[in-house]
């Protein structure tokens, strides 16, 4: 086996230290606190005797016995008595030599078994680590050791120990298959400077934790598909793994504080290693997926509802403008990240919720919404429209396709985000593309209520008749109607408008005395809501684009003219017949025919802008546990806590504490002794008898003379003399 390089030999001590710190848990802080408390108590009672030295020294020695003895960590090379450059043959020979006495039956006495078992576990662990090339490499570079000694094995007999540690039976590792990107020193730079989020797993084939985590990682990769990029780094990429591993604050050596696998995140536009975020919680799917979605990607949470709260809070109070997307789960786990990503992308189209499936509620879900079992996905659209149900598990691609297909109502709503898509915008184009110069938009305007819902059902039937007319007439060769032909060519769109919310746009379409019955807020005492149907024709000049390209604008009036030229001319026709689908369809066909054949007037007028949707619902769902500032403070405090722990656990630090304590004791207790009377006389001049008597005589003379001058001064001098006598008594 090839030996380590010169630079690697310098890191051997630090790597052993990393392995040691991962296993130590001695109460050093408690013992040091006890020593400090005893020192404070001794100072308080002013104990000046050799017992004080003995007490402090005893506690320091106790710390050394309980903690310092473990500081001298014995590496596996030292356990087997071999060099760090030993070959496999040398390792096996050393193991045979050390394990041979344990196979002799004459040594199987009660005390000998216990001692032998404790020793054989240490030797077995050393051989298991060093005899395998991958495990030895992880141990040398990162101090990794997953073969931990347990109390049960320490109390077992020799045969059980030997069966628990079979020789070289873990040398064959199954490769971990994954669809995530394999990162190395070459392509890692592209991930570091990417505009997308990356989640990276550090693993080793020699790690049993990495092997058992493979299925969980695949689940995480499936739930993050299309949401973030995933990569993995094997520890055979030593330079990259050392770069991404944690660094010990005391020694600077790389190690994995929580073992393998280790997961870290690279936020977007992160170009240095200081912005990496490391996962430190339990290695379960739900915890990791929630950490990725909430802490890193800032995706909204999807709340769970009971059958009663779902009907009242979501279906009834969500409003008529958004569809309802409801997921059914048997386990009650949090929504997958791709589901939460859809909630962020489609918040203007839909509101999202989750329901825990229970058998006692199965009849309710099946009879009312058609949901037979979980997992399932339910889309609730227009009132009176049959719900759309998807049974079975879904992945990112299937869920994304379902959301794109059902993000709008069956009869789409005219909103700020759908106007251009429907072709109902004078500044845009038809659904057929820029080549179509004349197109039409049928708009049902009204205030939300029963009347509007009934009219939406009528207009949906018109849309169904158009689709049915196209399909049936194409099969038998019968020419389709004018409206069906325009609908097939994507020159015709059908939509409805909320006249209460979009009142400016509604007032623009309606020009009548009873406009307030269709548009604006509901008023007390007014007539019933009266929804109305309008057909808007949009038309562009065929040579308009060429003229715009040739013109060179010079002043502000030319800019205004340019903005005017971007508009399509529009003409509004109102329907005044009965609300029957066949009559409405005939009226649409005749109006489109007139608009295509007759020379009708053109008007270029800027239409009022549609009011954009608010973000109240999304903000309510997107509430995070921590804001960005609080999260940065949390990660910084965690980093400082780990750094302090690394420094405290450094064996060199304990030696420094011993030296400082010894210097303190030697300086404080072995300083030259001086006469206490001399020190007292130097500290306070009043302690000298001659000076005290002289001061008292002078003060008496001064008091006598001052009495003749001023009674107040005499009283002050008398009080000062009394204070002087008290100080003298205390000093004596």
C-alpha cells in the first residue's frame, strides 16, 4: 500500500485529534466550575493556609485524571504497534500476533475474559479500519471511524465479540447508484458560481451510514427535481472533500463533526466557501426536505386542514378567482419541495392545501369530491364543474403538467396575468400569434354572486358547443360555424370579468344607464346584479410594423405617437338577447362574420389597466420560521459555539491551563513574606501612633480657636475630630 505524502504526514496528529474530539464527552466544564467556586469561597473566608493550596491543586489533578488522560489518544497504528506506512501484510501480521492469546482456552477465566474482550475489541476495530483501503483512507484524512465500541460488546464473551467483528468481511462495498451529478474539482466551480441552488452530499463507499442513506437521498432527489440542483462528492476526491469538510477551529484540520453522509447547500450567486450552509439535524427525509425547502429555498408551507376547516377556510373563503389544489396524504408528512415550488409559482392562479386521509372521512371525500383513496390530488375549479382527481403518487414532472393544464378555470377569468395569454389586450396579440391581424374576445362581466355563476355556466356550455362543433363536423366533413372556425384558429377567446374588482375596465366596456348593475361595488337598495356579455374586436394594420421600423422619432410627440401605434384598434358589441347558449353562439358567429367582411370603424383607445392580484394569500402561506437576518445570526452563533467547543476540547489547551494554574499558585503563595505592621503603616498614615497624637492635638487647637470665630465651623470641626478618632480605633 502506497504511503502518505510529506504534507499528509504533517496532518496525522490533527486527524487523530479529529477522531478523538468526536468521541470525547468528559465533564471538563463542571470540574473547572467547581475549582472556580472553591477558589471564590476560599477567598471570601480569607483562608490563608496550606489547605488552600491542596484544595485547588487536588481539583486540577482531578481534571487531569478524568480529562487529561483521554487527551493522550492512542491511534489505531499505535494499537497494532505498526508504522503509518505499513502494508497490508504488516497489518495482518501485527493483528495475528496480538489476537493469538485470545484463542487459548486456558486463559478463559472470569477476570481474563473481561480484560481480553476489552482488548480484542480495540484490536479488532484497528484491524477492520486499517485492513481496508477505503476505510484507512477516510481514517487518515478525516479521522472517520464508524466502528464504535459499545457497552454490550464490552460485557460479552469472546465468541460473541469475534462474531460481531468478522475479519475483513466489510471490504466489499456496493456502489451507490444515483441520478445526481457527480462533482469533482473540475465541475465544482460551475456549481459554486451558479445562479441556482445546489445541494451536495459528501459520502464514502466505506461508510455504512452513506450506504443506508442511499434510498433517502434518492427520495430527496426526486422531491427536488426541477426545484434545485443536486450533486454528490465521494471522499476519493480528497482535495475537494477536504475543501468542503468542516475545519477544526483549534487545529484547522478537516473532519466531519456529525459523521457521514454530510449535506451542505450552495445558495444562488455564492462564489466563496463562506456562504455554504451545512445541515446539522437528523438524517431523515422529512427533516432534510423541509430544511431544503424552508431554510434555503424559502418556499411557502402548505397547511393541513380538517374536512370542516377545508370547506370553510379554503373552498368558501378563497374567492372565485382562484382554483383550489388539495393534496391528500396518508402519512401526514410535509408537502414535497416541488409541491411547495408550485405554490410559489402559481399563487396567482390557485390556492393550495393538504388533508390527512382518514378512513372515517372516506365517504365524505368520495361522495362530495370523488376522492376514493390517498395519495391523491384534487383540483376544484368553476362552481358546478366536476372536480378533477389524480389518484396515486406523483413526481415533479407529472405534478407540473397537471398544474399547467388546470391552472385556469374551465372558463378562464380575465385578469392582469391572463389578458395577454387570452388575447384580450389591445397592446398584445391573439392566441394565434402575431400573424393574425383580426381577433375577438367574448367577455362576460358582472358582480360576484348567483347571477354571475349562472351566466358563467351558460358561457361554459357555449365553449363546449364550439369544441363539440369542431370535433363532430371534422369527422363528417360538414363545414363548421364561423364562431367554431375562429375558435379553432385561436382568433376567438371566451372569458369572464369580475366587475366589482375590475370596475374601471368594466365601466370602459359598458356604456349604458344601468352600468352600476354590472360594474362597481355592490350598493344598498340597488337592483339585482345583471351580468352582461360583450364581444371585443381587435384589429391591427398590416403595414403597421414596417412603418414603425422605418420611423425615427425626434421629440416627445413622436414618442406619444409611437405608444399610440402599439395599440390595436378595438370595437365593442353588446349582446341583448336571451341567455341561451345556441342564441349566444349564433350572435357570436354573426358578429365575427361582420367584423371580418364589413368595413367597420376602427378606434385606437388605451384601455384601463387590469388591477393586479394581491399577495395576501401567498404571504400567509409563505410565513417562514426565521427571516434572513435571524437565520444568519443563528448560523453565526452555531458556528461560534462549534468553534468554542473545538478550542476547549483541544488537549493542548488543558496543558496551558495546568501551566497557568501552576504559575498562579507559585506567584501567589511563594512570594517573599513581609512584616504586616510595616505594610499597615505604609498603607494608612493614620496607623502611626505619633502621627495620630499630633493630628489629634492640632485638631483640638484648631477647634478651640474656631469656636471663637464661628459656631457652625466649630460644630464641623468637632464632627471631623470624632471621625478621626474612630478611624484610629479601627486601624489599631
